[in-house]
């Protein structure tokens, strides 16, 4: 008879209506965002950041340019530092990531041989202007290794163990088999321009 | 004043352009519709508003670098897109996949099927005019699966989880319990969903005998997926190809008889129930520990820019929730694919829209479009 | 109790008494009218504001959400925030639009929605006008909104608006007929078209909904009413998934708000009329009469919102079929049952009309079985 299926459906919605008042834990699924925040999972990845140990000057990155080349949307731009004689140092002078282009895939983290770049948990990055304010420079990207240990303890433990096994301490040394070739650093303008 | 228009016996046709900005064309899809009153006389689908040059991009980067881009094809089911692409590359380079990784892959693919079908039913009801209630119930359940994806892959929608020869990371601690909880509760949710929808007379009268797709036309137009099965053709690549480890699970393929919107809706509900069966068996069979990335795969993942598969070509296909999703790759031995082609199910399924819509009402066209289940990211690529 | 019962009547008398002291008699009559008009003009929009809040809240709760909860306590100030937003929005008129029609439509649509409140008895002695043809007036005036809606849709020069307007006219004209037919039994039994005497005939719990003909009449009337005010599942004229917003696609800002206001006020009027005709109006124990009226009307409104939270929309041909093939015959047969009820003596009439109603239900069931959807079976292949 016409109407019983409709009534059945209406009983479901009425049940949910009542449930939202008598048992909000199950009946209401929304999170009141600015006040309440959902805990992100440990593996959650958003945008990359650079790791330093101790002082911001002591960063792990050696400007090898691997992440920049592997990055699918090409959002990383690196220029290595040069000393007075013009010799290339194992340290980036410029390390820019355009967050407007980055697509959070996490490939930079996977390919980095020096464990210098990791994906952050920070997600409240809204800006009023999308070109320059979302272009993050080295200073904005650098975060202490303790931050990494805090947001991803499991990964931190695993990576520190492998690093200890390899015998790297403090500032990363080039590992055999993957020598950085800073001379090859691309000099083209950033992909973000 | 001329009054020829008034006296002319020709029916006055109204040409309406539905989309690309329209509440329910599922993205930036446009239908140029010619109407006689409310009846559709002609319909022309217009696509391409979301074209992002996916194939050409992929031909200009390493094999692994395309993986995150495949997430963005059908952005509701990124896991199955990854699956198909990984299968194609594995075929190309002859990479084997360890046992546990196979199970994780099937687990993710079936969870994705649950997500896609649940969401589709929700959005179909939106197209039918329900005020978001089924959609939000669907979102409520999808959230639980996405939480699991986030814990495992690191991202809720753009998972980028599969790697050639395995998966990126093992399940997290407590991941198995999370999946078991989801699988346990999902059939109860489906019961609730069906109580809300299936017997509803308005839904039935809106959906039954609307947008009928005949068996012959479906086969001739190379339609795949639940739409084809709703028309009564027994073709499921999980059964036909038995790829990955699908031959280890007992499951049936639900088939419709009429091939209308209602069949398409209900076949999907039944498919979800079958998926739950697969998941239950999978959770029992899954090995506790094991490798998740084979040695060859690990080598490929280490330096993707340098990794070169042997020259040749390969076509990897899976039964994605929307139909047959295939990746065709031609390699010339260089680190970049020589040719990269996607066979997107949404795109091919949408081509018969006009045949299904002719003679129906405007409201039906929207519902038929909804029942075809397209994602514009995949249609336009 | 006594004061709360007639508080509004007492206030009005007090004001009139104050003016009677120093003004001639004829001005007091005008002032009396003005007070009633002011009360309704305030009541209508306030109801509409509260209804928007209520609808969003209830639908939110149905969908496992909180609904508005930011502006004020429980989000009660949300309608005011919306109003401010609407007032400050840009008023866009399409270049090709018929400017005059486009402008007049939202103004005209509000008028019938406000007018119908004048004959609703909100409580004992609280009908603004006790028209002896109140019911007829209500039905006639509420139909007028069709014209405004069609003006808006035609004036917009938009194809979606035009489709919406055509649907609106077809739908409203069709549903007018079963609606009137379902009211006829009430007139038959009470012998009056005046709303006040219809309520008085039901005093003491003798609500018409408790009789066989009243029960089904109430259902038919309520469904037609829902269709008349374009609410789900009959919201085709503005079916947002198909024709964007139907007749008010091209309206923005305050003009859109006026359409919205008219829709909600008519919804409340239909709810109030259902309560009046079949649920005893303001009749009820303990609580003051006007509160009873509001409780019953809001119960009807809740059902409308509940419909909205649950049901998908009809298609245009099914909508017409529903009105002409199902509701209209049913309403006509219902008149016959009401006549039986009225003719026969007291205990017998319940049984006879009950049986008659059951027979009609069976007939309708078998007659509509051909059109009604079927159960399906599915094959499971290996």
C-alpha cells in the first residue's frame, strides 16, 4: 500500500533525530571545529618541513636537490650555499617550497637520503594572498628535530635507529652510494614563478 | 505584427544548458538539453572543463611521480586508482608483490568500493531531491573508513599509498581492530540505509523503469561496472581476470534484470554486501606479519627518477567501483613512460547518457546522470 | 489561567478603552482594525524567522548535526543574522528581465501569505476577522500566490525560472481541487464556512480527525497543503537538483528573502488551517487556547520538516498523477463517507463510515496497484 515505505524511512530519520538529543555521542557526528579539533593520526601528512638539530643553522639538508627533482609538481626550489671562493657547500642557501603547488604526496620525504625533509601535521595555513604568502622560505620551513619526534614518534624512532646504524650523527654526512652532486643544481628559475 | 509563431503547429522547443555550474551535475559537467515541455528531445554531453592534461604530464615524469596524480583522477576512490596503476607498472617491469601486501591492497580496494557506493547512493538521493539526509548518513559512515585511511596512508582522500611491488607502509598499530570494527558495523548501517530508502515508494516510482539501458547497447558501448551488471551482463573483472588474490575469496556478482536506475541503485547495495563478505574472509585469512614491499619494488621506490623498467608495454586493469579502470603503459626503457593511457570507466560510461535520457523528463536526466556514477576528475582527466 | 487565556484580547480591549476616552467612535473602530493588522504583520515575519531556525535545527538533528548554534543561544539569533545578510546583499536584476514584473513578484507573493492569517482563529475570540466565508476566503487568497510565482518566473527571463513557473502553476492549480474537496466534509458536518464556528463545532475533544472521514480528510488536506506551499516532497517548482532554484533562480538579497518569507508563512498558515479544520483548532485542556493552537500548528510544521528531512521529490507527471488519480477520487469519496456519518444516528455512524472508509481504501489500493512500484528480484552470478 502506498505510504508504508515512506513511513519506514521516516522512522529512521525520527530515530536519528531523537538519538541526537538523548545520546549525542552516537547521534551527532560533527566536530565543533575552532573549539574542538580532531586528533590527526600519526601518519597524517600535510606540507613538508625541514629538520634541524640544535640550532637552525645545523640543518640536515645538504642541498642535494633530489627532492626537488623527484617532486611531481616541482614545487621545491633549492640553491646551495657557496663560500667566498665560490665553492658549493653542502647546505642550501635558498630552500623554497610553494605550498600553493605542493600536493602533499610525501614523495620528497620518501626519497630524501638524509632524512632532512618530513611531512608536517600543521593544517591551518589559510592566507589572504596566494602567491607570496604561500611561498615558504627556508626560515619558515625549518623546525627542530624534536618537533618531528613529537608529531611522529614511531617514525622518529625508526629513522633514528637506521641513522645510528649507519653511523650518522648530528649533521648528516653523505652516504656511500648516493653522493650528492651539488654542482648539478639546476639554475633555472623556480617552478613557482 | 507577425503571428506566425502563434499559429505554427510545430512544438516550441526549449534549449537549456544544464551545467557546468549546476547544483547536481556532479562537478563541471554540462548537458545541452533540448526540451519539449519537460520531455527531453535531444541531449548532448559536454565534457572537458576539468581537463588537467593527466596523460601528457605522466609521460614527462618518472613512473612513481604519477602515482599521486592518479589519486586525483577519481578523487573518491584514490586507492583503486593507485591499485590499477601499480598493477600496470608491475606487469611492465615484472615486479612481484608479497603476500601481505596483496591482502592489504584488496582490503583497501574493497573499503574504497564501500565508500564509493555509499556516497553514490547518497548523492543519487540528492539528485532525487532528498534534502541531504542520505548523503550525510553516507558521509557519516565514510568518515570511519577515511579515518582508517588516514591512519594507514597518511591522507584521507589523496592516499598515494600503493607502491610498485607492494604498499608504502604496513597497517598501523590498532589498524586491524579499526577495520574489524568498520566491517562489523557496516552491514548494520546498510540495513538502516535500506530501511530509509529501498522501500520508499517515491524513490521506487522515481527510479523504476527510468533510464533503461539494454543489455545489447551496454555491451556495444563497452560499458563496465555496476551499470553493466544492472543491465544483466555478468562481467566483473574480479571474476574474469582474478587479479591480485581475488580468487581466494567467495563472493557473488549481483545482476539486475531491467537495467534502470533502480537496478543500478540496488545492484550497488548488493555489491556492498558482497564486499563486506570479501572483507570478512580477508580479515580471517590475512597473515599477521610479512613483507609489504618486494625487493624489486623497493629498488624502484628508492630513486624513482633513475628507475628504468624494461622496454615493452603493459595493460593493468582492475574492477574499480565505477567499472573497468585500466592503465596502458608503453616503455622505451627510459625512466619516463613513452605512452601513458588511462581507460577511465566514468568517461566511457557517460557516453551513452543520451540514449538513456531520450524521452524522459528533465528530472530523470539528472537522476540518470547520478546513477551512472561519474567523477569529473576521471572523465576529463 | 483566565488572564493567560485571554491575554491578547484583554490587551486589545485595554488599548481600545484608552483611546475611547477621548476619541470619537469611528476612530476607535479604525484603531481596532489597525491593532489586528499590526499584530498579524508582526506575527507573520516573526513566525517565518522562527520557522527558518526550526527547520534548520530539526533537519540538522535528523542528519546527525547540530544545526545553527553560533549566533545567540541555540543559534536563535541566526534568522536575524540571515536577515542582515539578505538586506546587505547586492540586488541583481538580469539585463533581459522584465523589470516591473520581476520587481513586483516578490512583493505580491507576500500579500496573500499575510492575508490568510486574518481569518485564522489563533485562540478563543482571537480571529482578526470572523468572516462568515472565512474558509472560502482562505482558499481563494492562498491561490493568489501562484500568480506572483508565475510573474517572478516569467519576469526573470531565465529558462530554469520558466520551467519552475510552469511547474508551479500546474501543481498549484491541480492540488487546489483535492484540497477544496477534502475540506467539503468539514463544511458538510459543521454547516458553516466560518473558521470560528468550525472550531466551535469541535469543542470538547470532538476533533474531526478522530472520525473516519476526518482522519483521511486530514491526511489528504495536509498533503495537498504541503503541495500547495511547495514543500518536499512536492517542491518541484524550486527543485534545486533539477532546475537550480526554479522560479526564484534570478532573485537575490531581500527579494529572495521575500519569496522565502512567503513560503514559510504559507506553510505556517496551512499548518494552522489543518489544525483548525481537523485538530480542533485552539480547543484543548489546561493550556491557554492560543498556546494550544500554536502547539498543534507547530506539530504540523514539524511533520513538514520531517518530510523534508526524509523524502525525495516526485516527478512532475507522478505529481499530477498523485493529485488527480489518487487524492481527488479519495477526497470525493470522503465526502460521501462524511454524508453517511452525518445522516446516521450516533453509534451506528462510526461503524458504517468506518466500513465505508475501509472499502474505499481497498478500492484505491487495487486501483493504484497497477501504477505502484514493484518489488524486484536479483540474480547472483558466480
